[in-house]
C-alpha cells in the first residue's frame, strides 16, 4: 500500500501481509483501511495524514474479504464486502470504528460474490455489485459456478439492511460478472447513475457489452462501444471511476492494456490510450489519474505526464 502526492511522487508505503486490493477512506480523511484480495482475510488500518499504520484486523471466522469496502457517512462504521463461503452467499460486514474495528453485524447482499460496494450520495443507500461467481477458500481462485452464475446490482438501506431494489442482466449475459462500480455524481454534470465495469466469463470470441449504467427504478442500460474499443478491453474491465463533476467515466483493462474515457450522459468514448497493464484509476484535478503494473503513474489524464517507479501498482487507486 502506498500514498502518492498529486505529482505521482511516493509519500508513504506500508508492507502488507499478502496481496491487497483496494482502500477505503473515512469521510474526515484521517483513517483508511486496505483490504486483502480475495480470498484474503486481513485488513490494515492506517492514518493517511500522519502516514503511519494504526491497527490490523481480520475477517470473522467463516468469512473472507473481497477486497473492497467503504465508511458510513458519519464515519462510525466500516462496511466490507465478504464471502460467507459455507453459506454460499455474499454479506456486507459491519465494523465499529471506535471499537478498534470490532465486527458488530452483517447484511446479506442477496447474491453471490459481492465485489465492490459504494455508499450513494445522500448517505442512506448502499449499492453492491454481486459478481455472481461462487468461490471457496479451499479452492482459492477457482470459479465454481460459471455455467449458472447470476450477477446483479443490489441497493440496500444502510440503517436497516433492507433490500430496496435488485436488478440483473439479460439471461444471455448471465456470465458477465458485475465487478466494479462508481456513481456519476449527483448534480453538477452527473446524473447520479451507477456505472459498472464487467468481466465476461463466457467465450473469448463473443462480443458482449462490458460497461453499463443503472438508475433506480429502471432496467440496466448496457453501453455500446465500437468493436475496436471492445476488442481492446479483452473481456475485462479492471477498474472504473467517475470524474469529480460526474461528466466523465474512465474504465481500464490491464489485460487489454487500454484506458477509455466516456461521456457520462451520452455513453460515447471521448478518449482512449494504450497503456501497458493499466488498472488503477481515480478522479483527479485534471480528468483522471492512472497507475500501471509497470510502475507508471499518470496524474494528468490520458496523454499527460508520467511518473515512473519500481513499484508494480496493483488493482486500485483512490483520490483522498
């Protein structure tokens, strides 16, 4: 795990017990938590302002993390996507921040394989990307139900855990795992819709939409992009982020070595660039910042300046 400044310079690094995935930051910016990559069980808490680790904790017995989480609007709770692997169901684990991240409960995600989850603007509703893929730590990276997987987007009341809405994909796209999500603002230039990037588990030769968006009460809208852009994604979107004003959406594909920036209203590709092993993406003062497995940090968007390091940046990047 590392903290960078707005030029891409490394400010702070902390070794993790094993491969991490993503980091959640509290609303006041004073606490951050990095989660283990599936099927890992560790979570490392650190102070991003003082640049020092604070405490570590583990997933509950019978659970492991899926690599993502977020804080409640008041910062009192940390919520994490988890696998109840013997129960073959996804859950959101609830952790009391003031009690040194003691686990105090969980919500069902009403699906299998929850990956990324977000707190929507307003602070009362969370949205979960149920990837639909059944896994078990006895078979660490094996996908156990690809022929029958059922991905979905689920909206949950954060106060009660009640299911508010659940939407799925058309039957012929049931092997499109919904993995990463972002909200296109709410006001300004964004319309508040939830955008997602998927990873297709079907045949590599099939052409299926990998990007979509959803607004409450409506069906999922799949975003059509040109065959050239689609082929460059290689059936895999590794990360997705909205610009600060909600007007643009960026998606990355480390397998395809490409980053795309789309207009959030029209769903059209505005810019693209081939970047080896690009995956991390976050909103930045000027468009987006990107990181790659080759050690590059682009802090001024596609075509902007690049800072290089010996670090192999993994999966996700977050703006604080």
